[in-house]
C-alpha cells in the first residue's frame, strides 16, 4: 500500500498511468486526454491511496477539482472530487480494469456556465471507463472506452463517449512502429474519428525520435486540413551527483 499527497495525476482512466513522452509510442494522446479535453493531464491537489494484492490492484483519490475542469489551489470555487479504479491481471501481460470519478465540475467563469444555472456545487460531473492491456513478445496493445456526463439545469445535460485502440510492434531493439485509432461522440455535436501512425527510433537509451502522421475524419472536418505531420525528439539526462 502506498499513500501519496500533493499535485497528482487523476486516478481516472489508464492512459495517464503509463503516460510519458519517452514511453508513449505515438506523439499525440487519445482524444479524451489533454488540456482542452475531458480528462486533464495537469496535476490536481489532493491525496491518493494505491494498493495491490496478488493479481488485483486498486487506487482511490480525493482531489480539489474535477479532471474535466482542473482548478489551481489558488483559484476560487474548488470542489472536491472522488476518483478511483482498479484492475485484475488475468495472466502475465494481460490486464483488464475499470475506473470512475464524480464531483462538481463547473465554476462561474466556465464558458458553458449560463445565467440562471444552478450553483456549481449542485451540478455533478461523472465519468466511467473500461480499459485493457495486452503484451506478448514484440507486441503491446492498449484500449479504453469511456463515458462522461456533465449535469446542467439551464441547458440539456451534456454527455460524451469515446474510445481508442492502440498497438505497438518492436521491429528491432532500436526501431518500432505504432498506430492508434479513436473516436468521440457527443450529445451536442456529432464528434469525429482520429487515426495516428508513428515510427520510433532510439539512438541510445537516453534519446527517442518519433515521426508521426495523424488524420481526422468527421462531419465538420473537410479534406486534410486537420491532418498533422509531426516529429518529436525526447531526451533525458543522467542525474547529477556529487561524491564527497
């Protein structure tokens, strides 16, 4: 059992549990994650308990704001949110899991907080998710499905659901290829799909170079204007130490 307190990644979902540019085989993140997405990658102030027993793992977290609307400890209108998750390793390399969160998510400066709306503390946001991980030999695969509900009274309740599947194959100790396909659907708009492909090369254990292409498809996306070609360079440095 491990207890942590401070600025924490949300305990909801499984992507952030493994997210690091040096480990993420692709350049982008799944659509649900990111600064302007439903699940923030920023830190949330609070406390968390992680526990494992045999093939079971679990986590529980209480933080100062919703992963759908991160609030700094210096911001007004911070409302506590609960999040948690767990998983079961069926066999080595194969794990299934689930997670959820719930708590107030609005503040009075939020773009979709309209006049006549209920108090932010009285409107809950929630999310549920399922995830799976599988790895064997040169293959690693990940997948998630999530559903979110943001309650309102002045306007209809907003819901979204999304999912993605991701695969990586190691071609050589220095080379790999990876791909991800994802979708997002919402009650207020039709959503879109994304497809991403990347090739990675490791010159040494401290560096990683990725070249990727991402395509988006949807009713509001015309042609290839939303597509992206990107190159990412990731490096790390040896820790400094001074011997007496």
